[in-house]
C-alpha cells in the first residue's frame, strides 16, 4: 500500500505523534517534524491523537506515483 502523510502548519511540535506512532514515523528535530512515510502501517492513530488535527494519512491508488522515504515538514514559527 502506498501511503502519503501530510502535516499542516497547525503543528506546534508537541511531539505526541512521535511518542505514539508504533513504527517511529515521526521525529521532532529542532523546529521540524521529520516524517518517514515508508515506515507507516496505516493505523491512522496519529490522526486522532494529534491535539490540533494537523496530520492526514492517506492510502494512494496504485496508479499514483509518490516519492517514498524521508520528508521534512516545516512547522510554523512559534
Ligand atoms: S503533528 Fe500533531 S501530535 Fe505531531 S507534533 Fe505536530 S501537533 Fe504534535
Ligand atoms: S498511521 Fe499509524 S503507523 Fe502511520 S504514521 Fe500514523 S501512527 Fe504511525
């Protein structure tokens, strides 16, 4: 399954998703949230867990091509 994860600018880097995700998809690094889509097992728990609903996890059609692996998502300045 191909999975795309997006994190909106509502993210305040609280780190809850990084603590929760069973496969370590998220990591807070400085002022960024690192997202490793290739490790996602599509449990969708992070979408519910995020206090500001910043995370969207989508399964993509096989016909769509995406770049897998590490994606850096900028968080809004605090
Ligand atoms: S995506 Fe949500 S749970 Fe994860 S660090 Fe940002 S605000 Fe926190
Ligand atoms: S859907 Fe599950 S496995 Fe994927 S990033 Fe969210 S918590 Fe982690």
